[in-house]
């Protein structure tokens, strides 16, 4: 009887199991019942808000927002002014992440590229995108340090006031958020001034982000009569709002204080 039981045990197949809850922390586990060992691969993405710099030019700051879904935005700024950004949805495996369908908003042109990198949970990340800004002609590397602010929920009451971009910062923007989450404002760059209106609400994940939708209008506005889903956060007194159109053919960004 013991021999029969052992032979049956050895004949059992390897078992695959997905474990873990939401927040991008799922694991795939492989169990070998013949020796009672289980090996797991983490698919956690580098969820959070990260601040760093572009490694090829330390005067360019990089702010990266990664949602629990894997969607990410990295905004590159120089002295507070918008330079360019990338957006996409990454996958990850044991601390390495990638996206073969990243898009970049560079000099008012949308370009396609890829992203790859590594991270240590709630600590640091290092990434590289195949996209770049001339005169560079090679992949852009950037890094980030985790902001612990991400672990604190953000409420509408935390942003319910008028915010204005700092002097000399582009785009020149003003946004007013009311106590009920409705918002309106303007953003201006070399193309002209765009008016927008919409609303924000706390992100269901309970992190330091607000989900929102803004609709733009104005004859000089590239996004005239277009609605854009956006994410907003406030860290160290600076409001950041970022989003892309559903078609991923245009992007929006503002910072204000």
C-alpha cells in the first residue's frame, strides 16, 4: 500500500497556481509534489510615485507614476518645465519590467518605442526607453527613488483650491479644484491657450492619486473638444496632472503649486 501511494504521488503533474491579491502583486507558483517544493515568480509592478533623473543629462528630472494596473507615465522636465513624456502599460517578473508598446510625446510628435528596467519594491528603479530627444540619438536611461507619500490616500480636500504654475515654468497653467471635485483651468504653451473643465475623485486603490477626466476647448488647443483621462497627485506642495488620449495620439501635463 505504501509503494502504491508513492507511485501515485510521483505520477502527479506539476501544479501551476496564481496567488496574491490586487495591486499588481500576483505570483505564479509551480509546485512539484514529488519533493514538496514550490517555486514562485512575482509579477508585482513598481507601483508608486518615483522621482529621479535622466542619466544622460542630470539636469533633466524624471517623475514616474506607476499604477497598480501597470500603466505608467514618466514625465521629463528641465527646471520645472515640460520636456517630454512616455506612457504605456508594463508587465513585470521578479523585479524586472518591460513594455514593448510605449509611446512618447516628444516635440509635439507621438513616437513609438519600448521600455525595460529593474526595481526594488518601495526603494529604487532604473529604466531605459528606446525613445530619446535630439540631439541624443540613443536610448534614454532614467532612475527613480520611491516617494512614501504614495502610501497616504489623497482626498479632494487636499487639492481643493487654485493652483498656478511657478514663474518661468511651461506650460503656464492655472487649475481650480472645488470641494466637490469639479475643476476648471487653462494651460498655455507655444501653440496657444487651452481651457479645460472636468472632475477628480480619489483613486479606488486608496493611494496618493486622484483619477480625473478633463475636456479641453479652444481654437488654439490641439485637444480641442477632446476628453482625456488623467491622474493627479500632490507631493511636496506640487500638483502634477498627467494623461493621454484614448487613442494615445496626444498627451497632457501640468504642474502647479
